C-alpha cells in the first residue's frame, strides 16, 4: 500500500531531530521477546484463572511510580492498595488527591478519573460526536464492522496502522504509552501485547467502550492485564502529571473531540521531553465537510459550527498548526486519500 510521506517542515527539520535513526527491525515483530514481553508471558497463567486475582510480581517497572493525577488540580494521586499498572491492582485500589481530597475508585472494570467521577446530582452532555460513542450499541458494533468501514476513506486497517504507529514510537519503547480515545481498545490491546512498553493505559470517555475493551481482553489468549490499565477520562482534562508520559496514541479520534486544541495542549502538557504523539484522523474533503472544506469558506465554520453537531475534520495545514501551537516539534505525516497519520514530539 502506497502512502505519501510528508517530512517535517524545514523549520523543524533543521532543528536537531530527537528521533533516533530508523532501524529496519519493527517493534512487535522481533523474533526474541523483549523484556516487557517476557514479563507479560511470566504472568500469563495467573490471569487465565481469575482476571482480578492479585498478581504479586516485581515484573512491572511502572508499578513503582504513580502516573495518575487528579483531573481537578493535577496533583499526583495517592493510591491505597496493591501497586502496579494492571487491571487487578487498579481495580483493588482506591485513589485520592491529597490537595482536593477527591477520591476515585474503579467502576465496573475501569478507573473513573473524570472530574464528574462520583458526582450524584450533576450531569452534563458533551457534543453528539462524543456522546454517540457512549452508546452500548455503537460500542458493541465498533470493532464488528464500524471501524472496518474507515478503510474506504484510505485507512490502511488495524494491523498496518499499528505497525506505522510503532515505527513512530521507536524512540520511546520501554516507556509508558497512553492510547487516548481508545474506543474498544483495538490498538491498546496490540500495544500491550507487543511487550514494547512498561505500561499501556487504555483511556476513553465512553464507559461502554471501556467495558467492551475489557470483554475483548478476557477473550484474548495473551494476559494483557499484566501491563494494561483501563481509565475513563476526558481528553481535555488528562489525569496525568505534567511531563510524565512517554507515548500518546490517538487513533481516529481528533474529529470526535469537543475541543481538539484543548486536547492537544493537554497531550503536550503530559508528554515527557522527547515524548511522542501519534494520531490518525480523516482529512477534511468536500465529501465529508461539504463546502466548508473550501479554504475561502472555512471561516464560516465559526458561524454554523454551533448548529452543526457532526465531526470536526481538518486540513493537514490545520493539524500541523495545532501541533506547533501546542509546542510539539518534528511534525511529520503519512497520507492516503483522506486518511492521515501524523506525529509530533515534545521538545
Ligand atoms: C472513532 S472512535 C476511535 C477508537 C479507536 N481509537 C480507533 O482507532 O478506532 C473515537 C473515540 O473517541 C472517544 N472520545 C470522544 N470524545 C472524547 C473525549 N472528550 N475524551 C476522550 N475520548 C473521547 C469516543 O468515546 C470514541 O471511543
């Protein structure tokens, strides 16, 4: 499959690249298991018996540091319970912010780190493009045909998109990866079972997508609960300390976010220096955005936007601008029809 590769703009490419030179070996395909993969394999038998049994293990480096932070004040959360970035440990733990005193616990199978977590009276509606994915039916259908439809717009498909993302993430292998807006976790599960990361956090706003992700985890043979966490959070209020995350993946999601600029600013805030952001989305075309995709008419989006609840599609120039204005450098992209995968790096 031919993809048009667009290199970073001259101003970025002239600055020293933080990416190491590309090596032919692709992550997840290497014949010998990398260390995190061996760790995953060692804990396999334990998960097969009971997904919520306590796994007493020294295997997970990520267990030593608490990456979760309060979504209200961004102070690191204090955990009471077993350490570790895996489903059983997180399910059995309570988290509390020492500054605002707000507590967070696991609901069903995921840890709810939204600002509204635990609220009894208040509720709010997000835009339709966010609310749509909270439906149980859409969550159920997502990996059963809905996502495969994206191929018609140029998306290469799960396996190839995963390998493309892995190539971008080579410089941050071994670190903590957050798959934001993970949906049913089609990529989170692959990142986790690749063994290339010390921990993978599958994060979404939709409770039903996270439940669906958990159902798939239970069905898969590899016990990804050894390094995979399920977290509910809003992309505009990421529950991580600043400069704490190595890699962030956002598959087919930007067009669904209420405020892409707030979201990319958050992503930039939580990435460590050298951390890598990789995202895919649909580029704006006359077919998916109507006349408002024409350059001269794009300012009209400000006027009709409030009554138009459909997805937010962008031009490549807008995406690059967004990354730059949020402080990300080394922008590069791959384009195939209206599919784009792009990447930026925290300096
Ligand atoms: C089209 S799905 C993408 C799923 C998956 N990443 C993929 O590559 O197919 C978009 C996801 O964005 C999530 N989403 C929408 N608004 C969000 C928000 N404010 N915060 C976090 N996730 C959000 C939805 O719940 C949905 O799961």
